[in-house]
């Protein structure tokens, strides 16, 4: 396949950015905690000052979400993140076990490649830039083509803020001329030590296939179970607030509501009172056909859209002030489109007989695209929480808006826009990614045992083992003689 001039320019840009970041990172690796903290504080300041402008750019360029909520995301990815990581030890001696005489020393990974999604294009760029510098790594950011301007501006601001506070030039780079060839070149560049991929499944799989360390995020498809002991009004409020936040663009946002039969009518009444609109059969068919293309890939024209925008595009009529669109589903899979992930203000609704059936349905939904990520439960029964803790996910979010709980805004989880899905979801981590995932740890280990003691103990164990075998054989022979079999 021949390469166009654009492809060649993109490839050369990737090489240049990687080389610059590597040279800069080798200098940054010598910085102490005070120097790094000064840099990060300036990055946070600049991110916070530009939070609204970046949010407006993101909505204007992509059409996804809301300016107000993207502003909140930008501040969360900077101010709240800093408050969480500022005292985190990522430089020099980070732990010393005096009894075992082991000293742990943090070393940076090197240069990172940060793949940024179009759904959270500025907040993710801010977040990845800050955690990279905190761990003394360089980063080259690869924007989604449909969010090139806003992601590039966020990366530019972070890079300039870092340099202004003492970081070397080139420590934060970003691709200005994206192409598949350029992205592949950057992924495979010798200077890139690790890839942090946040985006679609295809991009995440590509990152893992390169053959170097990668941290990736899989699909969410989060089920939300309202159990019979739940505070129904509060549960519904949390779910609607979560799915309405930035119009459902966070991968930890709820995708399906599951309710027990005994509280179904009460939950539906509460949903309607809080602005939810239940689509009829014809409306549901129209919306589902619009939401997906090429099977069950989300149609970008409907990602992060409000109910009104979806209604206007599909021609369905909904009441003024509708908060979310809901479609009742009877199963999971191809015949039930809303059982797939929908990064917008549309939810599936399921009714089950009891919590056991809710468990089974949750697993089916997760296996339909969301294994390892998150699930939500609303209940006042702690034992019920622990029953659901056995589900195949790494975040069980209780009585909280799932989107804000998953990223650590409404829970005690680490603030993060990269939520690992563990090996169940094809990811190398199950954590909310922090600077601690971006360091190598070397260990200094002093002797606590003499060689003679180890050898002597080994000999004693061998002798003891031989005696035990002899005793066992002797007992077997005795039993055989007494039984007349020998």
C-alpha cells in the first residue's frame, strides 16, 4: 500500500515527538519532589483557569456532552487529581521495611503514549499529562481525529505550563497531523516505553498488540440494580444524574436499570416523576436503529446527545424537560439492542423476580460488553452488596451515580479517567490508574539469613522427608501383612 504525503508527514511527526520526549524525560528523571510538585501545581493552575474554554472547544468540535459538565471534568482531572496525588511518593525511596531489610526505590517508566478518546478529549489529556509528570515520565498524546483541536489545545497548555515551571522542552508532545500510519509509528517507536489507551475497543486491542507494556480501558455497559430495600427516590435521582452528566459520555455510566418485580411500579412512577420518558415499541425501534451502525457500534451522531437532540434527529415526540430515554427490554443480545453499551442519554429497563435473577441478568449484560469494568447497586442491605461483589467486575458502586462513582468523584476511589478492567476485560490492571502505575520499583535487599543456615535447614528438611516416607511405607506394609494380602 502506497503512503500519501499526509501519511509520511504524520509518521515523521510521530518520530520527532518521541525523540524530543525521550531527551526531555532523561532530564526530568533527575528532578526531585520539590521540582516535580512545582511543575504539577502550575499545570493544575493553568488547567483550572482554562477549564471552561476547553470545555466549550470540546463540545463545539465533537458535539458530545455539555459545557458545564465538561468544565467539571477538566477541574476534576486537575484540581481534585492533584489533591489526591500531591503526597504520593513516586521519587526516590518510597518504602523501607527495616525488619526484612528491603528498600523500595521508584524509577520512571520513560516516555508514554497517551491515546485520548473523543468523549472526554480535554479532561483525559489533562489527567494523563499530570500523572505522567508526577511519575517523572514524558508523554506524547495521540488525539482522536474528531477531537483534534480541543485535545491538542489541552496538551499544548499542559506542555507550556510544565516548561514554564521548569520542565524541559518537549516533555509533553501531541500529534497535530493524525493518521493510522502515524499512530502505529508512535506506538512502535523505540522511545515509547508504555501506552495508556483510553478509547474504543479496537484502539485498546491495537495498543496491547504492539508488544510493549500497555494500560487499556475496555467497554463499560454498566448494569444498575435497584434492590427492594433501596431508597427508590434517591436511587432514581442518582441514576438520572449519572446518565445526564455530560450526556452519558463516561464509560462508567449506567447502561441498564434492573428492578425487582415487587417494586417495579414504584420505580417506574419515580423515574417518570423525575423526567424519564419510556419509549413505546415503535419509538424504541426508531431510536435503536439510529443509535447503532455496523452491527452494534455506537453511531457517533448520537454519542453524548441530550434526549431532545435524539428526539429531534429521530422524529419521535417527547415531553419538554425529558431527562433520559428508557426502553424496556426482555433479554440480552442481538434481538435487544439496548443491552449493548450506549454512551448517551438512553437506558435499557429490565424487570426480574428477585436478586438472584438480577445477578444472572447482570452477568449476561456484562458478558455482552463490559466484563471487568463496573456495576452499580442501590440497596440498604450490606449482605446484598457482598453477594453482588462476586460479579465479574472490579468496581461495585453502591448508592452512588455510577459515572461519578467510577472515576472517583463521588466515592473514595482514585480520581482517574483510565479505569482498568483487569484480565477479565483484557486489561493489564483492574485499578483506577494513578501515577503509581507509571513507575518501576527497584528493590535493595540486604541478607537476613546466612548461607549455612539455609543449606542446613534444607538438609534437615530432606532428612525429615525421607524418614516420613520410610514410616509411611512401613505402615502400609504392616497393614498388608495383617490383612493377609502380603
